[in-house]
C-alpha cells in the first residue's frame, strides 16, 4: 500500500484500489468527508441519507450502466432519478434512500482485497458510529485534497462504464492548455473527464514527485501542484506520446520552476524507477487509467519498465544530457512511494 502507511493512505486505498461495482462507494466517501467536519460521532441512516442521496442525484444522468450492475439497489437509483425529474418529493427520496440505499455499501466500504485494519466508521443497526480515524483524517494536511480525488475517481469510472470499457478499451488523453484528462466517444467527440491534478494526486499520496514535499490540488492554494512532463515536452518531436499519462507527474512549483527548478531539463535517471512505481500504482487500480497506461507502455511490468528505460535513453540522446547531468531536486523528504 505505502511506505509507512498513514491514515490518508488507507483512505486512498479504498477510493483508488477498491472494486468499483457502482457509484455508492464514492457517494459514501464524499458523505463521510462532509460529516467529519460536523464533529458528530453517531450518524443515523436518516441523517446519512441526505448527503449520500445528494451526491448520487448530482451524478444521475452521467452514467446509466450502474443500474445493470447492481439490480439489488435499483429502487434507490430509480428514486434518485424520479426526484431529479420532480416526480417524488425530497422527503420521499430520503425515505427510499434510508430503506434501500445502504444495503451493500456500508458492509463493503472497507474491503480492499480483505478488510482494512483501519476503519472510518462502525456499522450498527440504523446508524453508523464515526471512529477517531475519520476525525484524525480531518486534521491531516491532505484532507482538502481527498474530496476532489474522490470526485475525479468517480468521473473516471463513470466514463469507463459509459464507453463500455470492458469490451472497447479507451485511451485517456491530456490537454496541457486546460490541464484536463479527456477521451473520445464512439463518434470521436471529445469528452472532458476530470482535472489531471485531481486524478493523479492520490497515486502520489499528495506529495511532489521529486521532493516528496506536500502538494495541494485545491485551486488558489499556496502549494498548488504543477503538472509536469517527466520527459520534457520540448522533446515531443522525438518521444512518442509525450503527453501520455505515463509521463505526467505532479510537482511542487519549487521543483518544477523554482530557483533551481527542473523546467525543461531531463531529470536524473534515479527518478525513473519512481516513475515506474507510480505508474504501477495506477495500473493496479481499476479502469480507465489502468488500461490507458497498459496501452501506452506495455502489458507486463517488465515491458513497461523497458519502455521507460528506452524512452529515457532516447531523451538523453536528443537532449544532449550526459549520464550524470540529469536534474535533481535540491532536497528530498523521506520517500512515500
């Protein structure tokens, strides 16, 4: 999971690596992050129904496939759709949510190839008991990053379902001008998916790729992450698919464009294994970034590492960078991935 896993690492393992049977995990995650800020320790299902149904209603219409994936919760989704169309009242929506919406998600939320040793609530009849771990999560420097990460993950999964990724693998592309991830529909219409920062941050555990300093994905924050091309974009004439997700990392502004920043330089080869590890984190998660990286770099870890090494050597040749001339961060905190 992580080197010396922290609370946010356990949380991110649920969001990034748990199974995505439907949207309920994401709606519950956003509800828990919201509830943590109230300080309440006992949350009835009536109380939980409000944020939980609200987040699902917000996403209704983006993806219809989840109805087919979870027929046991079909009445809940139908209730959300009816409310969105004005066919039932808000009170009726909350009643349907309390009765039908939690049949699976509360039991499955903490399962990531087995039950996690850290849990953010305990389920009891008609309520959940918020644990100290959720309140401690609120106090971490990464807390403000977690809700955008959940939303980004949700949108990626929805896009995969919508485009039937199980049969037709899609490629997620990067728009450097708007710093968005996008794909194409079956009619070759561009579809924006989510912010590149939001989608990648969890896989770097909220740290700068080069220095492991804390970074933020919240617009306007003083340590807002830069989206950096590991292999410099200036080499796009020589490097295939240089805008691919495989080559995009989040960096602190100091490392990317500070006084001794990387700018358009090739980084030291010592970072290549770190890039490989980061990409493998993406691949061990579910669609579609997993499939995108496999398409871009290879279908086995050995091939993917070979792809990175070959690409790095090519970049050295055309950039004129010597074996010991690659850029290095002037400092590094302890490694986290």
